[in-house]
């Protein structure tokens, strides 16, 4: 019969408890990477990365024996090391999302008490207030997808600073917390050359798949948009989003309002964002419809050059002569369009 603690660690390998178990019980890095006993863990590690890239979830495997659980647990650090060695921002974001989504799908099958206990892993202030599962409003605002109507604080009950939520809602908040944590961890770690050698064929194969996707993204027309006519500021934002880099809200706002100013349809704008590794159509559609005035009383205009500089979105070192002649990114595009012949 499978050990319940080991099963928990296999399902949630990001836990501090899991890391401590691996440090205490796992073989050395060299043994983990070359010993035939751990071949299954290495295979699953590669599978996690492949699944995250292709499906947005690292995938399920059978966990019916202690051996299954050990291989699943050991596969997690292997998958992370492989992702780091591939060294691609798009893949890193996609992998982080894949692990976070996988955790969420496991969590929604757990008891509320388990989900509440797991929230301590991320230092979230979640508890029962008047017998209602609740989370402190600052944690809620940081991780909850408040762009959706049901998540807006005005639609939530608040007691003594705590927002009332369901256990499923808490699981969704934890998904975002884990995604953010893994993103930050991957960005601060460097490739182990031994890992790079051991998994060289898989690393090269996955790199090739990522390159093909990038070429496809670059070569696929974006509605009526001519990418070569974009001003440097907007082109940089577009490249960052499609590469999986963290783009601040004001950058996304500038891009959406700019594309809307060019009369791209909402579906065409959504298609631009669909190339991002963490793309969520419902979330993106809501944001676009809000900025373009479909779901709000205000139709926002794109920021001009002065505001782009103020927001830190103007790449001063990449400005070209035309940038000095105009005061708005839309003017740059329109002038380039007129000069195309």
C-alpha cells in the first residue's frame, strides 16, 4: 500500500517538506542523473517539460506504489534543471504554468482543510472567519484574477479585512502563487553543465520545437497589422509578450490600445496575445474588452510618446530618426505605412 505522506509529496513536489525529503533521502545529483535505478525519474522529468510546453500541464502518471511516488518526486528537480538548461524565457513561463495548472487540478479534488493548510506554504493569510473560508484582502489582491467579474472585491463578502472564498477559489489563488514562485526561481538559477551533457539530445530536441514555434509566430500574419511598421516601443512590448517575459500592466495596456487604434478587431488583438506562453483566452478577452470600451464606459486611447517615456516603455537607445519627428506611436506606424511604396 502506498505511503500517504510520500503520495502527497509526489503530487505536490514544490512543497518545502518535499524538498527536505529529497535532500534527506534522495541519491546524489550524479546518481540521480546516471544510475539506471533512476531512469524512470529522468524519463518523467523530460515528460514533464514536454507536456508543459505542448499541453500546458505537466501531466498525470500512475501513483499506485511507493516506487511510483519516488520517481514522480525525483522527476520534479530533474524537469526544472532541464528547463533551466534550455534557457528560453518562453519555455520557462510555459513550464511554470504547467506545474501550477497541474497542482490546481490536483487541489480541487482535495478537502478544504488540505487546501487551507497548503496555503501556508506561500505565507498566505487564509483562515476561517465566522465559519467561512477567507483570505486577507492583500493576499487576495496579489493573486486573485480580479479582472473577472466574480473575482472583483465589490462582488465578495469581506469580514474584518478577510475576503470570503470557496476552497476552489483558494486553489485558483494558489495556482497563481505557485506560477509566480517557479517563474522567479527559474529566472535566478543557472544551468548545471553536467545536466546539459546528460540530457543534451532532449534539450536540443525541445529547443528545436521552441525555435519552430517562434518562427511560426514571427511568420504568421497578425490580422491587418504590418509588424515591420511598428515603432520600437510597441515592437519591444510585442516581442516581450510573445517571448514569455513579464510585461507590466501598463505595457499590455499600451499594446492593446495601440492595436485598437489601428482598428484591429478584438479577435485579432486576442490572436496577438495567444502567442504568449501563459495565454488565457477568457482573461485576455476580458482585459481587451475593458480597454477597448466594450465592457466599460470608457474607451481608452493609446499613450503618446511623452507618457511612454514616463512609463519607461520608450527604448531610448533604439529610437530611430522618425521617432524624433512624431509625438505618438500611432503616427509612426501611419507614416511608415504611407512610405511603404
